């Protein structure tokens, strides 16, 4: 009888799940819930919150949906892996009850708190120990709650990342990982321990930090109540958890120094693995403990994030294209317009503070509209190119840091499915883009097999990673370069005027 591994990917848009045959490593099936994108609450400008209990509700629905779709008996699932949206803050009391909505990754309310900490702790200390500034990340979000909602803060038993919360709902145990703490800017790479100096600066009690488990380890077992809710057997171990970007890299077999992954979802990310603590003095990128990081064999993921990515293109679809036009149809229309969209330009940074712009929130901008030239197809192309140009701008930062970029591996979803988008990035970065048929949920499922002994080494978790497409540089480099240079001037004017 076949045994299966199940992986969940808790995104800000939807919850995805995948079943993998434990013996063959082949994907048996995938499911998503809900079909439409989940709502993000924005009570004030720059805020972004979601209800953690809704994530759990949707985990149950997507698990049942997947088991039904694949006709797999939940009793045959032997381990669970979790991938989740990074940097979010979930707070629970001593009874494991949620105290407030989760402050998620794209919320920018704590930017000033992180900037103040960066200055007062010391930039060199932060960068050399944390590989980051405290920035707008989990620790700073917790400090915001402490300062602005003391009645809630005083009830906090533990703070968690989104994946830690789902793990708690499954197992009743509250644990996190070194990788997770590093994404919250609470891991000291020099001392290989929780960053006590950050806790001290923010006056946060170390008792609020969850127990630390290895990324690949038995982190708890599914309770009777959770088993009934999910449709799998009680006692099934949760054996892997990681933030969505380290997990995406794992899914794409990016685990060794010199390998690079990228994704173009709600946010855009370029993620390069290096074997030493590496940071940017301007703090435009983030360094996190990769899934296979160890003190004696360091694996750091250098992450460059573009908040204004899929969120911007989705906005264009909703507000300009409407419900009757699909993304594929938009792509067809884009191909009727030349590179550079006849000089219509979109700066896409309208989804909160941008780390690669030194934590500035410059907003989005549409430039040079000419009513007698530009139509919807131009708007679609300019919007898509604007996101691609943002990726290129980010890769230039990585190159400044000495990170070589020759091949970028991406999943067969989101923005990289677009030939226009991928060709634009490939042409301007000089990289080959390899599109691989996998997902974060599949990677999480496969990752779960290591701690159970199903697989004996990290390289053993992979099945046949099918390369479905490759994008190379266009022959018309000059046109792309001219369009990018003009867009970059727009960006530099905005940055100068902030």
C-alpha cells in the first residue's frame, strides 16, 4: 500500500496543498482553497492583516479537498510539511487563543520602529550579527503591539510566525525554527542563538520566544481533534516547516552556494544561497538562515524582495482589464505592443515600504500617458515591464555584493509564466531562466520525508524535477536596455524627491 507525504503552503492569497508519493517522490495531486484570493484587511494606509483562524479553516478545507480529489485515504499520510508567508506576527495567550489579527508580511506600520532600532543598536552590529536591520519584520511588529496595544501585549504567551501557528493548531505544540527566527530578525548568526540584544532593546521577554526545533525534525504530532478536522490519522508527525521563500528555493533544488531561485507571486523575490554571512551595507537585501543552515556548514539565503510585483499586476487586471479578461488574454494583447510600451512606464512600488529602496515607501506611478497613442494593451505591457524592471534593479544590487548570477530557477506559476516578463528579466540580467514544474506545497511535502527517515539525505527528497521551459536573452537587447534605462530614471527621480 502506498504511503504519502502532504505539504501545505500558507500564502496571503490562498492555501495550497500537495500530496507526494513517498516512494516514487512523484506528485499525486494538488489543491487550492479558496479559489478566489483571500482578503487582506487594511484598516489604515500601509497596514495589512489577516485572521489566523481563517488560515486554519482553509487548511481543513483544502486538505479534505485534496484527499477527495486524489482518492487517497488520510490514514496513509505519513508526514506533514509546512510552508508559510514570511515575517508575519501571530499572538496567542496561554490557552492558545489568538489575541488579534496577524500583522502580515506586507504591513509597513513598524518601519519607523525598525529604523530607530537599527540606528540605536548600531548598524554594524545589526548587519554583522543579524545580516539585516530590524526593519519592518516580526520583532518590530511585536514591539508595535507592545507600544500601541499594551492590553493585548500583556496577555501574550508566545509570538509565532504563520507556519508556527498552523503547526500549533495541528499538534498543540508551539515551536519555531532558527530559520524562522532569522526571518523575524531574532537570530544572532555570530553567537548561533536567539538575538538577545534585540529582545533587550525592544524590552521583549525571552519567555515569549517559542521552543526551537530543527527545520527537518519531528516538531509535534497531529492531535485527535486536528486529525478529525483534517481527515488524517492522529499521531501523524509534522516534520518540516520553512518560510515561503526558503521553501521555494528548496522546492527548486536550490540548496547549495551559488544557486539562485526566484518567484513572482504577490511579492517578487530573488533568493541566492551563499556559504558565509553576507550583507549589504545599505541593508537593501536580507540574509536568512536557509533550510539546511548549520553553524558548522553555513547556508545563508540572501533575499531580495519586491513588494510591488504580482500585487501590482493583479491591481491592473482588476481595475483596468476587469473580470472578463484573463491573464492569458492580457498577454496576447501585450504582444501587440513593442518593447517599452511606446514609452508608457509604470513604477510598481505601491504595496508598502520597499527594502531594496532602503525601506522607503514611494508609491506607484504611471508616467507619460499619451491619449492618442496608449490603450489597454500598452497599460498591460508597461505594468508587466515595470515589475520586470524592478527585478532587474534588484539583481543589480546582488551583483554589487559579488553574487554571481547566471541561471535563475523559477516555478511554473505566477509572473514567470509570462514569456514577456521572463524574456525581459533574462535579457537585462544576462541570465538563463529555467522554469521547473514544482510548487511550494510539493517542496514542503518532500521536505517532510527527511526527518522521518523516509529519505536519508537532502538530495534524496527530489523526484524528477521537470524543466518545462527555458528563457534566454532576446536578440534585441538595445530596445530592452533603452526602456529599462528610462524607467530607472523615473525611479531615481522619485527616490531623490522622497
